[in-house]
């Protein structure tokens, strides 16, 4: 995935969010995950990289983005795994099947910067004009 993409943090009352721009849906979802984990944890990849298969379904792209990020947040909270990058991606308007690389949290290398409690539907957007994808997501912290 060598496409132009970007995310920026936005602050929202007691929450925090991201606005994401990318060339493809896959890049948008990858960048959203990278942005979410940049809020949660800092530090280099520990080297204990593994892979996980992620499969989510929803009625629309907004629901898919929430489900995608919730699944990755679950891996963080339940397994101590941080998203690194998308290795394989297949998607339709209603489901995503992806393989991602993950890194195990190591307190000697990583610093937890903020706790994200939940990915919300508040102000969620995912849209494309045919050439660029844009998204917005708010996290409950």
C-alpha cells in the first residue's frame, strides 16, 4: 500500500477523534487504525510481530469502520496487541476480511499515552468522491 494518506487528531469535548484522508478504502482503514494506536501507545515495534485475521460486517462503510476499529481495540485490551499494518485486504460495501501484523505490548519499550474506552458512531463519516476517501471517527476516552 504505497498511497498518499494522512490522519489528524481532532479534539471533541472529553473525547478525541481522527479525520482521515486516503486514496483507497484499504488505506483509509489502515490509516484510521494507525491513528487510533498513535493515540493509545507510543514506542518502537518490539520485534515480536505476529499476524491476526480480522473479519467484520456492517450495513455500510461507517459501520465497517467502527467494527474494524473495535476489533483492533479488542485485540489491544484483551490480548495486549498493537496494530502495525495491513498485510492483506478484501472488502465489499458490507464486509472486510484482512490480515494485519500486530506487536505485543512491552512495558520496557512502549508507553501507554491514553486509554480509548470505545469507538463511537458519533459524527462517524466515510465517503469517497471516486478518487479520494475521507473519514471521521470519534473515540470515547
